[in-house]
C-alpha cells in the first residue's frame, strides 16, 4: 500500500511538472513569435529602405537622364513591391539588378557580400580600412555568359593558383556546401577551404589556404607574378619577349608595371589586358610613349664604383591582348595603343563598357549624405538607411555601383562600341585552348616586330 501511494505521489509531481513546463512554454510562445515577426518586419523595412535608396540614387546620379524616364521610372513600383516580399539580401540583389539591366548601360550593378566585385571595388576605392584585411583566395567565377560556378580567371601566384585551381573549372561545392556564393570563400579565420571541382568530366577536391590581404593588392601581386620572359629564335639570334598581365589598372598598377619594364632587358613586350577589371587611366602607360630625348637614362655610381642605370622609357615593340572581357579603363589603354600605332592588338573586340562609375557603399552613407548636391529626399533616405545600420548589427552590407558620367577619349565614346583588334581570334566559348592560341599569336607577332624593327 505504501508503494502504491509513493507511485501515485510521483506521478502527481511528474504531471505537475509537465503542466508548469507547458505553461512556461506556452507563455513564452507569443513572445518568441512576436520576436520573429519583429525581425521579419525589421528586415522588410530595411530591404524597402535599400530599394528606395537605389531608386533615389539612380534618379539623381545616373548619367543619362533620358534613360531614367524611358527605362527606369516605369518599373520602380514593381521593383519596390518585389523588394517588400524579398527573402533577404540575395533575393533583393536579383530584383534590383534586374531593374538596373533595363538601363542598358555599363557600370550599373547592385553588390553584396555574395559578389567578388563588392570586395574588389571597396578595395580599389579605398573604402576598406587597411588594418581590417580579409582572407581571399584569388579567383573569380561566372560572368560574361559563364555559369555562376565556373572559374573565370585565377590570379597569378595567389592561393587558388597554388592549390591547382584553373580557369574553366566548375566548382561543385565549397566546404561541402553545394549552394554557395563568394561569401563562402572569404574566410576570415585563415583556415583552409575545401573546394570540390569538376574538370574535363573528372572531379577532385582542392584545399585552398586563403591569404590575409587587401584584395586590390592581391591583383597587383598577380601583375608582378604574371611576368614571364619568352625566348624565341629570330633572325639568327635569341630574342627576349616579355609578358605581363594587367588584371586591374590604377596608379599602383602603373608603378609596378614600370618597375618590371625598366629593370629588365627585353626585345619586345606582350601586354595582356584580357579579363579582370578596369580602373586604368591613359597615363598608366606613360613609359611606353616617352622618348629618351626628353627622358634620358640616369646612372648612379656609389663609392664602390659600381654603376646602376635607371631608364624611364620602354621603346621596344608591343603587342597587346584584348578580349570581350577587357573593360572600362583598360579599353581606354587599348584605344590609345591602337590609334597611336604604338601596339598591334590581338584577340577580340573589347566589352564597350566605358563610362565612369561611382561606388555608393553602405559603409559610407554618412559621407554621401553630407554632400551638397543631393536632394532633401535622398538625404532623408540616406539618414534612414544609416540609422538602420547603426542600430541593427545583423544587417548585411551592400553597395551600388552606378554610371555617373560619360567618358570620351579624343572626343570618342567607347561605350557600346569597344575597341577592335588588328588580328581577330574569337573565343565565344571561353575556351582555355583559344585563350592560349591568342597568346601564342601575340608572341609570334612580337617576334616578327623585333625582326622588322
């Protein structure tokens, strides 16, 4: 009898405990649901604010006013309605970029952490603190008709090249995830990333150890690491033909190119402007247009009597490689090289993407809002979005890259036109074999130029 009473008592306590637990859970359920609803409302509010900001920036900053009336304003209402039901930043990016594509103008793209260009442009425009460097692998995927997971190019000497990754490889999974974006490759801990690839129907896994660096610096290092000297027999002697790939332009790129050319004895140069980014200015190639008459060599001699010479001109023959992915500032370089007859061009017609772009970054909203030439509407939207990012830690960064001015070179616009090669070797399938054939033809043309020069 005592045992039965004890069992009944235990059962009562157990049931009481369950009731209390159920009461607590049910009591906290409305609060939990309320929190989820509040977070969803915050996200929706933020996505709408971003779409409002993009709309206002396009209306006030986009270079071609006539296209705003024709190709933008009729669709903004749809864009904002879709933004309201977007699942997150990745979904919003697709919605906004679909609208930007209607402008049919280069340098118009909404970017997030899922895009390699987001990190590169932030680095190029120096919107990233040099002390807060990130781990990068050194390659880009997708674009120009390629599937998203297909490797577009690999930076020379970077972590991906050292691991064995090649252009044309199809990435199947990153750290076991088949659904991935560039954000998965930006490893902030420096641990190796396992990348499963498919190459010529065979699959293999590569271990890539990312490098902590500034991304633009990684592109500059790729320029230096790409430098090669090809020796060819021509005219009864061995000629030395240099090769260098400019992945991105800019003053730092100019300095490193000059250091390579001024410190190496070459008979000719193959200058590769294919792929990568623009960012170049026509002054980037000053050294190949200078004459020794106005820029004579300097000779330094120390107390040991050893002489060191410094040249400021590269007067040897140049052959330039271009393709449909040569874009922006590098198209200006190709145009100048061809029109001046300073170089023979091999490859494909360039992209015809030659307007000036500006990066409107979520990390720089306050500075944009302080500009004098913006409307009160844009200022208010900037303040609202800035407040969102100041008070809510989980919001993902974004940037709008927008065409803000035309660019004429010698009175000519290359936007929608591009630069045609002297020797066309088309590569519509983005084949590595044709890519190499373009280089072989450039080396052949450079060899001929040495003989006839």
